[in-house]
C-alpha cells in the first residue's frame, strides 16, 4: 500500500494516523516487547478515541496490551505473554479483564506467534512448529467456535499431524498464518524517503509489519535519506511497506527505546499502583490518557527532570545507574 | 521414603572458628542453579530469579557460558541486571542483536547445548509447568502471563532448569493447565510426543534442588539447603516425592555471595 517515493504523503500526526487507519473491530498487531519500544503514543490515541472491539495479536506485549485492554478497546487477544517484567509479572488490567470474562484469549507461545507473523509475511497459509506438542497450548482452544470465521480467526487454533517427511510417530504442529489489518510499531529513526531503522532488538516487529495490510510507524526522529543509505545493513523496513510515519519524541514512554531513553520505573510503579484498583485505574485513564490534550501535555506531565533521568547514555543505549526499584 | 523428621547434621561443636556467611533463600537458589551450569553451555535466560541465576552462572561458575534472550539479545555483557528479557540492557555490548525468530533458532539449534532458565506458577512430578491459568482455561480463577517463550524452551532446548517457591499449591498433583512440556507422563512419553531432546534437568526451590529419575522421570529431592529438613520438603510438596536420595547442599561461599550482591544485583532488584 505504501508509496515508493517521498515521505510527504505519509507524514502525519498520531491523531491523523489513528483516524485514517484504525477502526472498530480491526485486527491489530502491536510491536515492541513488555517494557521496550511499545507504540504508546498510538495506543493512548486509540484509547482516547474509544475505539472498540479490537482483536489484538502480539507475542509478548506488555504495556500497550494492558492500556488497550484496560481502556476497554479490546475484545479478543491472541497472545503468548501478558506481562511487564518485574513491574507486573502478569499485566494487571489484562489479568482482571480475563478473570472477569471481558476479553477472549487464545494462548500461543512466543515462537509460535513470531512464526505466525512470518507465515503471514511469506503469504503461506500455515507454518509448522515443534513447540508445545502434548501441552494444553495445543489442546485447549480459548476462542469459541462461533467466532472462527476462517477469515480473521482461523477455523482451528492449531492442526497437529504426523511429519509428512519423517517418522509416522513424529508429530508436528501446523499454525495458522496471521495477516493483521494494521501493524503499529515505534522505531528510532525514519528517513525522509520512509526507510525505517530500529536500534537494538527488532523482536517480531519486522515479521508483523510484513504480514499486515497497513503499517503505521511512530519514530523518535526523521533523518536524511542519505544518512540511512550510508549503512543500509542497519535498516529494518523499506519505504514501500510503510503507510504512515509519525514523529513522536518519547513516543514509547513509559517503555524503553534503545539509544534514546530507558523505561520509566517511576511511571511503571505509579501505573502498577493505580492499575490494581478499579477506581484508581479510572483516575489513571482520566489523568494520563483521556484528559491529555496533546503529546506535549503528556511529556510535561511526566516532567523534564524524569525524562532527563531516563535519557539513554549515548554509548550504553540505556540509562546506567537509573534507580529502577 | 526417608524419616520426615530427618534433619541435616548439626555442626560439630567448636569446629568452625568463623561462622558461615548468612544468606537468603533467593541467594541460595541463584547460586545452587549457577552450580548446575557447565562451562560452555548456551543459556536461555528468563526473568526474575531465573535471570539472576543465568547471570550468576556466567559470572561465577561458567565464565565461558553464553547467555542469550528469547527477544534476540545474543551474548550481552550484562553490566547491569535486566528487569525483563526486553530490557535495553540485554542489547548492550552484545555479540549481536536480533529478533525472536532468530533467537529461537538458537534455542532449537541441534549443534548447541542450550539450557533454559524458567519459572512457573505450578509444577507437577514430571516437571511439566503451568504459567497460564488457575481454574478452567476458558473461565479462569486466576490468569497468569502465559507461556511467553517458556513452552518453546521446554520443547526445543537441550534441557531446562525451573525456579519455584516450594509450597503445596505450587508443587501439585495435577496442573490446572500444561503450558510447558516437562517429562509429560514420565518414562518415554516425551519422546513419543515428538520431542527429539530436552526436558527438565532440575528444579531449584527455596528449600532444595530436585532432579528427575532416569527411568521413571519422576521428581526426587537431590539436595536440601542447610537448615532445611527433608520433612519440610515433603510437607510443602503436593505429590509424593522420594527424598531418600537427598544430601545437604553446600552453602554459598563468601566469594559467591560477594559477586552476587556487589556485582550482579547491587540494587537488589531481584534479590529483594
């Protein structure tokens, strides 16, 4: 869908990107992993616009998943892991929503979800895996048969069969490909021609973007095309896969963005405290999501000193000595 | 079964001029696990105590071991302790930075002896793990994080170590949900399910170290920590476990504790 040349038609604000590309009921893939490089500015905008009935697909998403679920935007989740490292071994609003039956969950594993994105990227209908044989991950279906339309939800969770090339007793699990409507990711740099550079781990962001129908990238900065062409080995996605580019400094806050900033322990601890209680959670949403008029206002609320504390060391890529308790 | 009132031998009077260093159960767990690692192993590190133990193994017991993370961080220096497998600290000064698909190509790689470090909410006698739900899967009483990469590591790695707090609600007769394959139903069942290698090697709890019988694949107590009785282990285990083969574990020495406290987790982020 993306155009081969020029960034002008793709450059937009967070509001414009969500307005144009994210709709009720879509299947969306959210990039990053637990406390790193979650596309939070987009997530807050989706929550603010009160988009509903999203079908979230992710491997180990943390903060983005929890805010989207907690804000009531999500009705179905295919996921491997809903946790936030030491800050929340199980994502708090995710846990409450599942225990209250407010969302449907289909569990896979990290390897399985990455392979499913890879299958979508390669336009193959399924992909084999040796993970989970003999476990409930393969035996138990979380989604009821009535939503298994064979379009956005596979007709079955997994198909176990004998390896057609191996011993007849040697089972293999076939996993359905994923082709999300929209992939949302946050990157460090996008060039003036729309090439994307991710520093540090790419997680499964590249596979999920290649599998999706629309790709929205928020980034820390726009850099000259000539700069990303000097060392193209470091680039992650070509311009022709990218539909929207949104420059948002600190756009992954409170999750980390290597070489730019660390995760924000102060905010994640505040989040943890407020997410535990329904009333406090409503206050959190009012204060940090619904009541925030602009990204500048969000950053002002985080505070200049805190942003300085989490600023990444140029060499290490994180904030050495940051108080992470 | 051993006499449940069995206690570790008391120190002989007047034998120790300097008292052994005091340490916490968490510190003992990290060090006990580190000692199980062979130099040159390739370590797949999880979160929490599992992360601590992999770091301890590399710093103390197996300096030529390689640590990597399912997120794609391969061979980082870990100058600071990561708080999640996606922490930017797993990307700093690494051999290389990749993604999940590539990371699992190391987990599953037939040339590598890959040992994974995992935690869970429940474990059964065959070392199968639950990190998904308590109660019915579709209507759970308690929801946990889910597999993440644990099921993959349990399926594909050469072996895995499990970190658990000992208790009857954790060491259970039957899992509420089987997330990560251990020895499945024991004996040859893991191989029959289609796995070519792997399985749980040991369980490190706050009371001791459990291993698995070579033939039956049932868990037995291999070591209890100083000050712990085999009776305590039995009381805190929800299934029958052989404790007759158990010996007392060697306590952490001063150097192990110094490295753990001063170098690995000086902020006590995981040690608490």
